């Protein structure tokens, strides 16, 4: 096998240094002796060394893992695949590429993920070149609960066409249950790429020298489709009496799992539904809970299907449509029109499967009902521990979702599963979701600014524990906030001890309800604009974790403002400064 050495993202280089080194290595190793190409062809590879560019846009790693799996198969089929994040578009040199596959999720409100944001700004600008040589196919990952489903992939797909590139396969779309549709879409590409549908087992890597090959990756020991049954060791309430929040600290044993993680990664938790809700649905269905029903490829008792396999809280579009049509007096059928999408969303807010089921005079047969339910999906949680500080364990910091709506108490599936339904010493199924886009700086000397209000503190506890264990000398500045200092100062003892020991160079706190006017982390940033700017100029990495809907945007606005006012830059130059921070991986976000 002839593969090109590749500088990984974790190596202690800047993005530019890495790109240069990778280009240099690719060029050096591309001078493959002709007899080696010959021998790979005679080994039966169908496409010996044909370059195939695989680009991903991914916030939490799902699209990235798919891109790497796809590239691995391409490699086995004899292509010379290269895998790059979309923001590495300069290195990819799209104008000179023949075939590219793009796999991207969508974040925010129809936006590209952070590691594709610069790519989109470039692609959508006048600076983008004509791409007549390019043949492309785009796969979108998304979630139908968001109004702009797979929005980023739609933008990429149509803009590439405008720039003259040719689509060799139609755009694919995957909802939260993405595995099977993603696989079907990817399997369908081989024929279009001039390959038979069956996979070649041959492993050949020949580069054409122009892209780095990065298919040499390991798949995790346990993953989403094969989660590990881990033991819950501790469940501790972090808020004090008087709080309106319920944030809990969990310690989970990974003993025997073979799972490893790094600070910045997330833990996937497979929840089990609330048994009382299951019983209520069984009663409404007027069914025998032990009767078998078909779910995916298996047959299992109804109660078991409702407990562990089906999403019985958020209604699918199909279930809503079935109820709307079967209950004409509800007037819901008119919400099915495309232009009523926002009204439908409003109607559904705070309502669930059970509310719809109770609108029916006659419940559907259990077999039909389960067909209309979506699959129960895992939830991700940012790990809040360093594996070096707590060997064999992973810690989480989770806010329990509980609210009242339409006269009924409601519970978030996974957060209350963790809080109420997994006892200490009991098991829960987990997997690690590696996040390549949210990592400690490669050097322990690099200063870090961390904005982590509420449960956003989680990855920063992990970062700081890791730096403490490693004896890293870099300066650390944490902004934390919540409602009230007396009740909501999560991890107060640990954070104040770190402040005393000097691990935390600065700790700035924003408790919104401790004074008449609301104070949030972005206000503390602005109050400290001078020092924050000098940290940025000294090369600090800037991290944000927590609420995506408001906090992340307010913090981003404050960052731009500081760069403009204290850094003395125009609004456009501040945008360029921030874009450069992103492409240098100095501005990283883990927001949800
Ligand atoms: C990468 C990543 C990292 C994350 N890290 C963390 C973390 O460290 N800690 C953490 O706590 N969470 C974290 N989350 C969020 C977490 O994954 C779950 O989304 C969260 O715990 C809720 O899941 P649930 O199953 O309990 O609730 P669900 O059953 O999914 O219910 C949540 C839904 O309930 C509805 N809802 C909530 N409140 C109301 C209300 N008042 N009125 C009407 N409807 C309402 C909303 O539609 C909401 O989407 C992270 C998410 C991601 C993607
Ligand atoms: C805060 C947040 C915002 C999201 N916004 C959208 C959206 O606007 N449209 C969409 O289709 N999916 C949206 N999603 C769903 C993600 O695209 C989906 O979970 C995807 O599988 C994540 O892939 P990744 O891990 O590669 O980033 C959002 C998810 C989160 C947590």
C-alpha cells in the first residue's frame, strides 16, 4: 500500500502550516513509480487512483464520520479519496477538481456548521471561481424539527450549479434518523461514479499528488449503532435550594468499553421513555401491551417498542397528517398546507404525540400507530471531565427539561431519563461522539478564553481539568453565568479553587437575576474589552458553549464589537478578523 503521510488536525501547527505541510507531503509522495500504479491496477481495482474529493461540514461529527466512512469505501474501491472540512476549500482547490462529494449538516437556522461557514461565505461571494470542471453530489444532514430542513446543503447544491459545476447525483436529505438514508444515497453514487454497486475489498491508495489523503482513521469501539452499556456512578444536583433550575452532574463508568475520549467530545446517551407516558399511550390505544409489533427489522412487544425504540413525544409529520385527516372537527387539516408551516409549528409547540392521539374518536391499530412514530434518537451531551483526571469515567452536566403545557406536566426524554429513571449503579447505553471542531489548543501555552454560561460550563470543566493534570502553563479566562449566584453557581468550589491556584487566570461571572438589570456573559466581555482584545492579539483561542438560540449570537456580536471598537477595525475588517480566527481554528463553538 502506498499512502501519503498526513499531518492530523491535532498536530501542533496552525491551519496554514498544516495545509502547507500536507501539500508538500502530497506533492513529494505523489511521485509514485509507474510500476506501483501498474501493480494496483492489475490487482483488480476498478478505478486505480482516480482522485475523489470528499468534503464535510459538521458541527458535532456526524457528517464528518459519514464522510470518512464514504472515503474509506472509495479507497477500497480503488479511488484516491481526500477528506477535508469545507473550510479547507483553499487547500481543496475546487476549480481544479473533477469529482467531489459534499456531506454537510445544517445548524443555527438553516446555516452551515462552523467548519463550513467560511466556505459558504467564499462560495457565495464574487471571489468564487467558475467551477465548470467540477462534478458534484451533495448530501444534507438535518432535522425536520427545524424550519429550514437541510438548509445548508440546499445552498451549497444550488450555488455550485450557478457556478457552472455539474451535479452527478441529486441532492440527498437525511432527517435525525440518518443512517439508512445516508447509506442508500452513498451506495447509489458508485454506479454514477462508474463503479458496480458491490464493494471492492481491495485496499489501494494512490494519490495524484494534489490533495492530502486522510482516510487513515479509526472507527470507535462502540458507536451510535452499537452503544456501550455503561454504569451510572453518581447523580448530583448542582443547584442549591431556591433555584428555578435543575442541573445535574453525572459520573459514568466506561470500564470495559474500550471507549476513549478527549475534552471537547460529546457523549451520546440512548434514552428510555417515561413508563407513565408509555402506559398512557397504551391506554389511549386500547391495546394489549404484550402484543407484538414490527419496528425497523424486528418484532417486539408494544410496551417494549414504546419504551425503548420509538419517539413517543414529538409527533412525526405523518402522524400529524393522519390525525388531522381522521379528526376533521379538529380543524387541523388546514395546517397541512405548505404555507401554514409556521402556524403548524406554533400549534405543535408544547404539544406531543399523546395530545394528538387523544383527539381521535377511535385509536388506530397498534401496528399502524408504531409505523407512524419516528425512531427514538440518542441525545448528545458535552463531556465535562478530562479522561486523565478521571480515568475510566466520563462526566456530564445536564439540565433536566420539565415544563407544563396544555394542562399537562412534560418531561424531556433523555434529561429526565438521566435524572429520574437510571438509578446509581444501573446501566445506560452510551457512545462517544468525537468533535474535531471543538478541541483544546494543540499547545498548552496558548491562552484560552472560554464563554460557558449554564450547562455551557461542561466542556470547559473538562478543558481546565486537562490543563491542570498536564501542568499546562497557558493562561485561562472563563466567563460563566446563570440566574442567581447563591443557587446557580455550578461547580463553584472547583472554579473558585482554580481561581485561587492560578489555573484560572480570570473568572468573570454574570448572574442575570442578582440585580435590577439583566447582566449576561456578553456584557462582562464588553466590560473587559481591552484585556479581551489583548488576549486575542496574543493568539488566544476563543470558545463558546451553551445556548445556540440567543447566547451564542449575543456573544458573537460582542466579539465583533470588541474587535471593532477596541481593535480599531471597520465592521468589514472585524468580520475578516473573525473569519480568520475560524479558519485558524481559534474560534470554536459547541452550541445547541
Ligand atoms: C453537541 C451537543 C451538546 C450538548 N450538550 C449538552 C450539555 O452538556 N448539557 C445539556 O443539558 N444539554 C446538552 N445538549 C442538549 C441535549 O442534547 C438535549 O437536547 C437536551 O438534554 C434535551 O433533551 P431531552 O431528551 O431531555 O428533551 P426532549 O425530549 O428532546 O425535549 C426537548 C424539547 O422540548 C420542548 N420544550 C422544552 N421546553 C419547553 C417549554 N417550556 N415549552 C414547550 N416546549 C418545550 C422543545 O421543543 C425542546 O426541543 C447538547 C446538545 C448537543 C447537540
Ligand atoms: C442548535 C441546532 C440547530 C440546528 N439547526 C438545524 C436547521 O436549521 N436545519 C436542519 O435541518 N437541522 C438542524 N439541526 C440538526 C443537525 O443538522 C443534525 O443534528 C445533524 O445530524 C448534525 O450533524 P453534525 O454532527 O455533522 O453537525 C440543528 C441542530 C442543533 C443542535
